[in-house]
């Protein structure tokens, strides 16, 4: 399976045909998606049309950039003109937008080939990926296991080579959790770097789209191609990815992030820390506190869903409706107080960067559990499992607005991937990705692919 970087280089030098690459991805979708259930809608006709156009342009010497002719999947929250956008819910089963999301428009302008819309946890409101009107997504490393969520189809499709890259969204960990459990790279960018216009929201204050890829360089290429109107802090030169990390100071946030870990996940993390120690100037334990700020999340979630909860509650999945109803009745005072508390917390937390440049933690403290185990849980128990294990280590960085990436850092005895999370101060995406890239190049984990 080619990485985005490899495919882009071969397309640019006319060694690889965008049409052949797209046909290969569509063939893999046809062969593997029935078992994975990663795609809700496959846009084969559109993809072949875009691939033909890309091939014609490249052959004529009009190469648009690293996304030109690259097959990309879209989480089914991103509006696509003329193609249904369902949010994996019966509420939107037949919803066909008339306009593209800003990101979709950017991808088209960059010459990307859009192969389809990817399954997810219904309305992105969950970390397991097992609740969808179209059924759960199965993990390519073990079809009986969860992918994590909510960007479940995005992670599975990239891991299995159904597309070269995918766009997910991350509110509390919805890119990084499935990336870790599926053995790929998932990056939550700094807040505001990628547009949410035309993306079905979960919690508008914390939602952000981001790249899901097979390598850190791929994530940097995809992010760099899409960053627009983000201000002077947004990088436009990703060559710095190869710059030395020898001067970096790395903090290990053991307190609040390393408890309740499966032993084999803990072993992978310690081996990753040992590898990073050989690359950087300093590795030291640090303390980081970050609360949940549920009043903000809940108020914004309920505000979007209130009309549907009132008019058509029966169209939600049984596990989703009670969770939305629990978000009701947040007062304006509670909302304002929670924002005030969060702003104070962010200021305190950013003082940590006087001591270190980045912070590392496990992405998820457990490997992917079995789908059947989570399906057997009561609704509240499933929510608690997601909160305590799947999203516990990712959500703090979401509320802090810190850029954060998950990279593969090992496998446990049953062959399930483990993820390392690297986070930095707002705007420091290049530093975060630089360390992730250096670690990736010093190890071999990213080279493993699932058996077919």
C-alpha cells in the first residue's frame, strides 16, 4: 500500500496513473468493505471522473500539488453537493446537501479524488464506533474488534488501504482514538486551522477536522495543503518536518494519563519513551490537569439536536437518544461559568511550555476491545467505558486547544496496535509533527499493515 507521499511523487513524475490508483482503491473497497463496513456511500463514478481529469492535467504538465489524483475518503459529516451526508443517522439517511463543505471544496480544488463517505459513530457522539444506523465498523486488524470513534470508517479505510488518506473530525478524541486502535496516524490540528463550515457539528467550540493517514509526512502534506486563512502562525513550509529534534524538551504526563493501562500497552509506551530519549535533549515527567467541561459540550450538543429530539426522536439509534437527552437543561449561567473556568485552566496549563516543548501520553490506555463486549453493555456503561478508557487521554488536549497527534508505537500479543500521543502548545503543529516524524523514522511500527 502506497503512502500519500509516495503516491504523490509517482503521480507527479508520471510513474503512476491517478486512474489506475483510483481503480485499485475502488477494487479494494469492493473486496474488503463488506467485511469492514467502513464506507456508507461509495462515489465510484465521481471518483473515476475526477481521476481522469487529474490524469489529463498531470500529463499536460499541470500538477496542482501533493493531493492531485490522490484517492481520499470523507467522514460522513462533511457536506458533499449532490451526495448524501448522513452523519450515520436515520435522521439524515436521505439528506443530500446542495453545497460542498469548505474542506471538500478545497480538496476538489487541490485535485483530490473523492472515493466516498465514511461510516462513523452516530452524529460523532461516541468513542467506540459501534453505534451507527449503518452498523458498526470492524477493525482491519481483527474484524471482531472495535475501531474506536467517532471517525471509525476513516481509520479503518486508511489502515486497510481502501483510500490513500481520509478526513476525520475530532471533538474529544474522534481522530486520535480510532487512529491508535487501527494503527495509523491521526492529527487533531490547532483550533481554527481547518474550516468546519459545512461539517455537521457535535460541539462547535471543540470540533475540528483533521488528517488520517499512514505516515506523519502524509498528515503534514494533507494538513499543509488544506490550511487556509489561519493567520501568520499557520505554517506553509513543511520541509521543517526533517529538522533535528535534538534540542526538544519532552514532558511525560504520567499523572492522570498512565493509570488503568493494560500491561502490554504500558510496555509499548515505556519502549516508546526510551526511543524518544535517544532523539531529544530532555525527557522528564510533568503534571498536567485538565477538566471535562461538560456544560459547554452538553449545551452545544443539545442546541443542535433539540429540534430533532422533539420532532423525530425515534430516528436516533437507541444508544444515542438518551445521551442527547442528558445534555438538556444546561443554564446560561452554567455555560458561562464553565467557559470562564476553562479559560483560566488553559492559561495555567500553557505555563507548562516554559519547561517543555511537547507532552507525550498513551493515546488510548487499552487495545481495541471486542465489539460484542461493548454491545452487551447498558447505555450508561458504554458511555462510562468510552469516557474512562477510549477518550480519557485525548479529550483534555481538545479542551485545551493543543494540537495533538497519535502515531503507532507497538502491538500487543494479539496483534492489536497501540498509539503514542504527542501534543504541543496552540499553533505548534509543526513541532508536534516533527517529533512524531522523528519517532516514526526511528521505529518500524508504521510499516505494518493488516492481513487481508
